[in-house]
C-alpha cells in the first residue's frame, strides 16, 4: 500500500504517493498525459523494496490542483519545487510518456538534481504529424485543457529540447514499448544517440510498459539503478 500526502509548490498543491523506507535513496515517478500517481501502484510497491519512491500527480491531474495553466515546462518547475520542498537533493527520475518529457527537461535544466534517468515510452523531441484527440464522453480524472496544451508541445516540440539532449549528464535508460505501442518508435534511436550516456531496451507490451509488465519493468530499472 502507498501513503498519500500533499505539498504546496508555489501556488500549486501537488498530491503524491510514497512507498518504501523513508531513509532509502529517492526515486521520483512521473506519469503520462491523463494519468496519475495511481498508475504506478504496482511498480511503486516493487521499487519500494529497495528505494524511497515518490509518485506525483502532475498539475491538472488526479488529486493535484487544476490551475488552468499547462505546459511541460511548468510541470518541470513543479517537480523541481517538489524536490526542494521535500529536501530531496539528487534523485532517480522515471518518466512515462509526457512525464518522460518533463523528466528530460529537468535533467537538461538541473543536471545536478538528477542522479539517473529512465524515459519510458517518451516521445522523442522531433516534430510529427498532428493526430486529433477529441474530448472523451465519459468522466475523466484530469483537467481536459491539459490535453491540447501538452499535445501541441509534444507534436511540435521546441527545437531547443532536441538541441539540449547532449546536456543530459545522468546515465539514461530508454524503455521502448515495441511494435504494439501507440507511440511512433522510429525516432527513439535518434534520441538515444543524442544523450551521451544512454541505452535502449524494448519490453514489447505497448505504450504503458510499467502497467503492462510491472515486474519486468521494475527489474530492468533496478538493475539500471544499481549498475
């Protein structure tokens, strides 16, 4: 079971879950667009056997504030504020999809704060054709304006994101979901080549690897963190 808590970062209240020994080395989990910390329940419990694990609800998602202002840069700054508020100096960061973009922007901007970096099914920072995503008809657990704001950035990323991949000094593990993923896979090698100390593995279960194969994902991450 995870513990739930909240912390104020500037004007935004962030909810988060924790697993593991409070004295363990810290690992931060960042979910994808439309997700929440709940998606990490199985992996958080598994990683909590070795580390102190924190999973955030990013702004506009889950139980965190929905402030009607959204970008991956704001989310990056929220994560930095979260680290500061909790007194976490250097952390391992695992980001899924949108959360991976937030994670590598943090590693670019604040390399002293990221010990190791895991990018799970993270969209490479290269432009691609826009794909429409109509509002869902059923109730959702996130603020819908997050979707068009973040998708616009992911499909038409700031060129600086790609230019600065070489500034990531943290050892980086890139986890691809294989041919069944809803995310195009062809530019993942380009992203990996641009990050100085990186490698790619494929766990062919689709876009949400940590939910589709939590045990294998946790084992691969654990091996990477201790290598």
